[in-house]
């Protein structure tokens, strides 16, 4: 067993390709109640990029590891742990871009054999958030749900879930080459916000009623336009800030249409949701992914040593799937 391992670290916030380094660090040892996981695959999510730039809700403690989720096999267990060695697990932690990690045993999720490594590595951030947010939206079958950044891996997951539930979706993109793909997944309407005015088009689609809920990942002007697309009493759930600009809120719109804006963070939702809700999300998401009913596209897998190329690719526009790291 090696005494040191390779891990992606950064000593200051900044552009990921500039500040990330692959370093040798001591092999972590599990404490009571923890397991050590030999990491096989880990995705690069927008939240990872934001964290490295110190623009996320959780702030890095320097020097810091990077990466929030992944999958691997248990290779060591601490005291008071019942999991078996060699079991495939999905996990979440700060510092997932590392050959080995230690995590609380109660937070890991066993992976069925039918779930490939590349899918299991993405289990937490996008699928759990997508399923939980569709639930939180309160939109019923036949109703409309508007989502910004529909071409993202998260957006594609939401579209597939809504199709299965009978919820009609309107998605926003900035490039026409994504439209056919998203409609194949089940999107009902796609609006290119570079070519059309979002509120006007939404009102045309919904017979001037607007949508009851928006899932917004962009913020800025796109978020403001999405807010204008809400029906009376509608709700915007904000879960990202891809534009790096806050949403300019029209106070009169909020008052006279009785609108609601709420933030959504999966970690907080999982902390406060009732146990039966958490169990439903976990079991349903795993079944949907293992059966192939919902797919998580992967664009490219990079080795750990190519972390700079990987994060640059992950942060570039025009991707059709997730960027993964092989550890």
C-alpha cells in the first residue's frame, strides 16, 4: 500500500487551469465511522469550477482539494463501520479529485452492478438535484416548467424526468445546434435567447398565462427574463449563477404578480428533507439510471494528469455531455 497518493490541490482561488496542481499528499486513513474509497471516476461540475474560483456557497480552506463527487471501491474501513471491502460506492466530499478519499460511511451509496462507473460517478450533484427540484417545483402533469441553460447535463436530466412525469418543458439555449438533441430527449419547446425575447415567446406558448415555475441556473439578464415569464403566483427556483451576475429584480413585477424567488442547494435540501423523501430520491434516481430510462451523456474522460485540459474543456461552451476524470 502506498504512503502517498496523487491529488488535485489549489493554494489560492482563481481560474482552475491556472491554480490547480496535481500533488503528492499522505494516504488518508479512515477514522471511526468512516471508509476509505479508491476513487475510479469523478465528474467536473459547474459547482466545482465555482468553488475553485471562491464563488460558491462553501468556501475553500487553503490549501484545498477539489471536486465534490465521484465513485470508487471501499479499500479500508474505520471502527464502527459495517460496509464490506471492495464494494462499489458513490460518494460526495470536498476533494474528490484524488486517488483515495475518506468519507463518513453513512453518506455513501452502494452502486448496483447495472450502473456503469461513468454514470455512478455523476449520481449526486445532477441527478439528485434534478429529481428534487422537479418535485419542489410543484408543477403537475400537463403543466409547464421553464428551465434556463437547458443544454447542460442538469438541464438534459430535468427534461427527461419531466417527460416521464408528463410535465411540459420550455428550455433556453444560446445556440441552435442544441435544439434537435433536446427535443429528442423530450423537450416541448426550446427558445434561443440570442434570437428571441424569452417572456414574449413563453407567453405565446402558454396562451398568455406564463409558467408556474422556473428553474434558473444562469442569473443576470436571462434570469430577469425568466422571472417575467412566470404566471401569477409563480415561483423561480435559483440553483446556479452561470452568468456570474445577480438577477436584477423588478419590484413591481414581484408585487403585482405575487411572485416568489427561492434558492435551492441540494446539500441543504438533503439536510432538511424528511427521510422518506431522501429515500425516494435515492432509490428512484438509481433505478432510472440503472435501467437506462434516463441517461447521463459523457463527452470525454481525461486522466488526472491532464486536469488543466479537463477543466478548460468542462468550462467551455458547446459541450453535449459531462467531462470526467479517471483516477
